[in-house]
C-alpha cells in the first residue's frame, strides 16, 4: 500500500514588535515574509511601537506585497498590524516613499488594507494573542517595550508565553532607551530567557547602502526597496535582520551565544552578511500549486 507522504513540520511563528524607524527593520520584515513564503517561518503578528500611523500602513503594504493578498486578514489565520496612536511618535522618513508611491494613473502603487487607526489592532492584545498561533513562537523586540510590557497585564500572558514562546530576542539599537521603565518591567516578567543583540552586532554587520540596493531586482517595484532607496545613511547596520535570521536559523554557524548576548562569528562574518542580504532582498517563493495528486489538504 502506498503511504501518503508526511506533511513537513509546521514552521515556527514570529511576532515582530518594531519601531520601523530604521532601514534594517524594513529589511527584517521583508526577510520574515520571504522565509514565510518558503515555509520556514510564519508571520504571526507585527506590532508598531513608537512610530507614526504611516509606519503601520507601511507594514501592511509590505505584508500585502509579499503575500499577494489584497484583503484584510481573517482573525482565524492572521492578525492585523498592532498599533496605538501616539501624538509624540516620530514619523520615519524612510517609509514615506513606499506609502506615497503612485502609479502613472495617480493610484497608489501598493495595495493596503489599513486606511485609518481603527483598521489596526490593539497592540497589547495582538502581542499576547499572536504568540498562540503556532506551537512554537519567537518574539523579536526592536522597539520601545511600552506595549509588550503592557501585554503582560492581560489575563494569562505569562502562561501563554511559557506554553508557546520558544525564544525572545531583544535588539539593543536605541529604541529600548525610549521607555526604560517598560523595558525593565518586561524583563522582570518575561518567563523566558532573553537573547540580546547589542550595537556591536550591528557594527559587525555594517553594509554599504548601495550593496543592498543592488541586490533588489531593478525592474520591479518593491516597497522595501523604496524604503532602502530613501535612506540617508551610506552604511546600514543589519541589527534586526540578524535577529530574524538567528531566530529562524540558530544553527547557521554565523553567530555565537555568550551567556545571553549574541555575537557574530568573525570567521563567518562575510558569509553571514551575504546570507542576510540574500534573505532580505529575495523574491518570495511561489505558492504551491493547488490540486493534483501531490497536493495536501490543509486543516
């Protein structure tokens, strides 16, 4: 009797709490969606903290672009972008090019499902609920810890983290200092050890901007490529891309863990940079064909 092939293991889920204020954040979001298209990850949720509404719109645009979907996500399969309006939040200039990009006919270039704040999700609820969408979840914090700390005031959050969260990765690139009390509260209440990615990792993984720009296909519009093109820095430090890559591929050999702090393996630095750029600038994998004897029905 011919046995049906076993389904591949379910990919790990990722919850990304970002300020979306640096180029490497946009690249990390692209990397997540590329890995998801390869069934190497599942984007459980994205939450914007410490930036303007346009940053949430940008995250939505990137999700629609990389997944090819034009409708708002169903709460049963994906979550909208987490966001809370903050009058004092900054408006990252790098995202403006993508958000305002228009076609020759005057219509916006990129599909979006977020048009007003009411189209976003409550950030604390999203950050709690998103960890439950997969059997194992990685949480990446690269933003002020304001809302992830508040999510622990909601019912059962610590228990849900103990059950579902495999790893927490915190990027120390300047955002945590914007709400130190929240960061301290989160660290105290977190039931999982935290892996820290310090500024030294970004410095080790510094890349000329033009190298990243040239890695994107030049003939196609891409919101992340738009953000990269709008960058004013000549050199990009790949903090968040490193966080995503380590979370998804911890056995790559590119990084070493010294206690709770991550560092770049010196002998693997160039190979690591090439892998990070490739993941962040690749086209998403084509979806599997439907039907046929090799297709599998998803539960």
